[in-house]
């Protein structure tokens, strides 16, 4: 099922209906982009540091 548009009397698109799975994927993408924007100013860390932290937390 593809998206469906709602149009006004002039034929201008005013809304869209999406399958719920597509809508949920878009929400996830939006959240990911928000996290990236929040962390833009952070200093990057090395892969070794990531591994060390994961080991300390028992996640690796």
C-alpha cells in the first residue's frame, strides 16, 4: 500500500495517509537525527574506548 494524499478543494495536498510500518520507520529516523544533532558538538571516541566501556558495563 502506497501513501495516499488528502487534497483540498483546489487539489492542493493537505495531508497524507501512510501504512503504520512506514510511519513508525519515519519516526525512528527522526529520533535518530535528533540524537545526532544533540551530539554534534561532542568529541569523538576511539573504537578501543568504546570496547573498553562496553567491557566495563558487561555488555561485551
